[in-house]
C-alpha cells in the first residue's frame, strides 16, 4: 500500500481529502501534515505531523525517512489573502512546490498532486466555456503563482519524468471546514449567515458569474485523477473542471426557497476586482475524455446538502 502525505491537511480541501483517502486506503497509510502544532479535530483518526513546507530540509528528511510514495501539496495562500501579502504568497506557493518536485525528480516520491485554480485565467481569457488551452494572463499574485506552478509541473514531467497531476479547481463549497481566504468564499459564508441571521452582505456584486463546485465532487475528481493510469493523464499542466456556474443572486434565490425570510445585500470590496477577471464558466471536456470526469452535484442539490449540514458552531471553533 502506498504511503501518502498530505501537506496543508488542516485546510478546506485537506480536511475532507484526508478523511476520504483514509476511508479508502486505511488510516495509518495517510499522514496529515500542517503548520499547526495541533491536529485538526476531524482528522485525528490517523497520523499527523507538524510541518512547515518552507522548511525544505525538514520536508526532505521526513519524506525520505518515512518512505512516502505520494504527496498532495495543498499549502498555499489563496487569492484574497495573497493580494495582501504578495511577497510571502509567491514564496509559499512556489517554494513548497519545488521541494516536492525535486524529491520526485530524485525518485524519492512516485506521484504528486498539486492544485491549480481558475485564477490562472485573466481578463483577456474567453469568459464563457473557457477552453482547456487558451489565453492566460492572470492579474493576481495567486493566479501568477498557479500559472507558473503549472508550467513547472509540466517541465518536471517532460524533462525528468515526474508524475505530477493537477486540477484547476473552481471555487469550492463545503461544510466540514471553513474556506481559507479566497474570492469565492462568499459561496460558503452565505450558508452560515443564512442559518445564523437569515441575512448576508455579499462582498461580490449580485451578477458576478463564477464557476463553483461542491467539495464531494472535488475530492472525487482529485482521487479519480490520481488513480488514473499514467498514460491517460494527457494534460501535465492542469485540468479544467467546470462545476456549477452561478451568481450571488442566483444562489440567494435558491436559499430563499428553503429559508423564505433570507435577505441578501451587496457590498462589493477588493475581491470584486479579482472576480471580474475570472471565467464565468469552464469547458472541462478534456478531463471527461481523458479520465472520465463527470460532476454529480447541481446548484439545487448543493444548496440542499449545505443547508442541512452547515454547523454554525464551526464559526467559533478552531478546527
Ligand atoms: P486553505 O487555506 O483552507 O488550507 C491551506 C492549509 O495549508 C491550511 O491548513 C494552512 O495551515 C496550511 N499551511 C499554510 N502554510 C503552510 C506551511 N508553510 N506549511 C504547511 N502548511 C501550511 O486552502 P484550501 O482551500 O484547502 O486550498 C488548498 C489548495 O487548493 C491551495 O493550493 C489552493 O490554492 C487550491 N485551491 C483551492 C480552492 C478552493 O476553493 N478552496 C480553489 C482552487 C484551488
Ligand atoms: C480563491 O477564491 O482564491 C479560490 C480559488 C478559486 O482558487 N477559491
């Protein structure tokens, strides 16, 4: 059985990815790693190591000594936080990637998953059904780091045979853990505020169309891509995934069907400028063709599951 290390395991994606991989492969083979010295409550059912991905020597010694086969590298600053700390965002988002790519180049790791984002696209990209291959001129430090990372993944695959796989996730929506500083976070915040106060002040304009995805679909996509035979993985930059495209007004309207008193207001902030450069919808036919990708959730089913499961006490907890 492959030994798996997930770096950045305490975040929005990591929490659910750790739980799912442990269910599939056994608790002891999936090691969660994060900056925090406290293992998040939800992933206490297996091994945890405190790790700073920027500590190259520590990461290297750990991966070699523990004979890790696969690494999922999730540690990063997301779009909104990255704009506040551009130098550090560039450092964190790039240096960790080089550490694991180099370990794979030296044959210490067999397979890597590294997430990209719809943030690789920019204002000059076609906004409707954004193709897999198209103009990419990102305007945020986050988008620039993801576009560069994609280029390096492809370079290490072409030149050193490193088996690195990647997905350009849309905005991800989940209830097991909170989002970590992105432009799409409103699509999670809205459920907490709807349940808590029956009202939400959205930081994006009502007609801002963005692609989003329910976390269960995103985790399934990640694992399906990682389990696909290598020859089927034709894209070594990163795969487009479409998810569900909606605006703040459209999701608010769906929530109102369940909570008729819910009211939404709009107070756009600096994140509007970022959202305005991102696609409205994505063409993911390449992922479907290469490894059979198909999403399951619709906006209606996502809203239903979120309203049923969002636990407002999570807002006060350090999970
Ligand atoms: P998150 O912010 O929720 O979690 C990131 C985790 O990394 C946190 O637990 C944090 O403590 C940890 N971390 C930060 N610095 C670290 C360091 N130096 N060493 C070790 N761990 C560190 O992020 P997420 O939403 O889970 O995203 C994970 C990855 O997926 C990121 O690369 C992100 O860009 C990408 N992505 C996320 C989304 C989304 O909507 N969540 C969309 C597209 C791409
Ligand atoms: C963000 O908004 O920064 C993330 C992403 C789409 O990469 N959710």
